[in-house]
């Protein structure tokens, strides 16, 4: 596929739902210094996007197997630090209810984003930038859970038999061409110039390079409808954990010392997203952009209050 003559990128409105697959509660201070000692909820959202004849998932969140995979040895430390509750009916497999997934956008390989990976047997999987070999080596290490990796959630061929079916479904995000963003319509998108790739080849969705939290980490940018008007949504994964990092200057707490690939790259990405939100506000278009971090209840509630679906 390719962008039709006369069309610009991101001009197709996806049907979009922002599903919560489970959550855990922890003292706010550990994730954000400004959050204090009160407990805060950390959700694991996934995005369901649909067009006629096409469907996409962004991440696969928690699944019940998380509790089994996080039980033995060092993995129990991960489960203790993130004691997830996964309500009945909330997993990707249950929410899909038999619907087919054609494309899976996997922002990164951490356990709270890959729990449902074994439940998506046919989709093309867009893996994070330059991460496959590195994550295979990490998954084989006894220290993997301390880096947020639970190998029991991965298909067996990811770990060492790259010719088998799952590996055959993997596509590299960085192999997709760069996308020319529609800055005439959405001027604030100039902030992301050079960071977006046209993964589907038709301009309908951009994979956005958001490095730092994990190797190859990326987000997804697309158009949807809220209350009958077009808006842009950026699913930013774990580039930030809470939207107040972008709007109120919040900074991450001690939890950021564990599992991050590069704190300096993560800080650059946070500054990039702050500039994006500031540019939208400067254009008078702050209501036209929704940045949704995977774990942020506040952003999810604001999106739903504006007419979004969960």
C-alpha cells in the first residue's frame, strides 16, 4: 500500500478503544517524587484500533499467565514490586472475544506490555527498534525479571529458534519509511519531524521513536473521532508514566532506576513530548491532541470524559 495522490498522512479516522487489562497499586513517591506517600494506581492499557477489514492492537498488557510467570525465583521480586490485579474479562484474549487481530504494535518487551502475546497467534508483530537479539539474550538470563522481562510470556521460538512461526511474523519498525507529517493541518506535529515511520505504508498510522525506557521503545500516532470531531492520539507507552510529567513538571521517582535502558535518552524523550504538548497549546489546539501513557489513569479518564471509549 501507499499514500494515494492528493491525500495527506493521518487523515483516516480509526475506531479506537483504550482497554485497561489490569493494574497494581503502589506508593506514589516510588513512581513520581511529587506524588507523595498516598497509594497510586498504575494501569496497563492497550489500544484497539479498527478500520473496515483491518484491526490493530497496541501492546497486549497483562494476562492471567503473568501470575504464573512471575512466581519462580527472581521473577517473584518483579511480582512483589508490581502486584498486578487482573479482573475477569479484562485480558486481551477476553476483550477480543474471537475478533481477529491483523497487526500488533509492540512498544517494548516488558512484562506488563507482553502478557497477552501468546493469545495473538496470527498477527504481524511490529517489534521495537533493533531489539530482538538483545531481548532474546536478556530473556535467557537469570536476571531477566529484574529488567522487566518474563520469558514465560514469550513464544518459545523468540528465545532461540528464529525460523519458527512467531519469528516469521516479526517486522522491524525501523525498516518502514519515514512519514511526512501533515503540519499544515496540525502545526504542532513539526516537533516530531524525523521521528515517525509509516509502518503500514498508507499514511494511516505513524510509529513514533520514543527511546529511553526500553531498547527500541516506540509509540503510535493516529487520528480518531471524539464527539464527532477529528483528534490526534499518541499512545506513548512508557515514554512517560503519568501525563503530569508533561503538563505539571512531575519527575520520576526511585522506580525509574530499575529496568530503564537509558535514563538520559528517557529524559530527552520526556522533553520532546513536553515540547509537543506546549506546541499544541501554543497553536490553540490542545484539545486536538491526546497523549495517552500506558499506565496513567488520569489521562485515560480525561480521554473517556471527552467521548473516548474504554
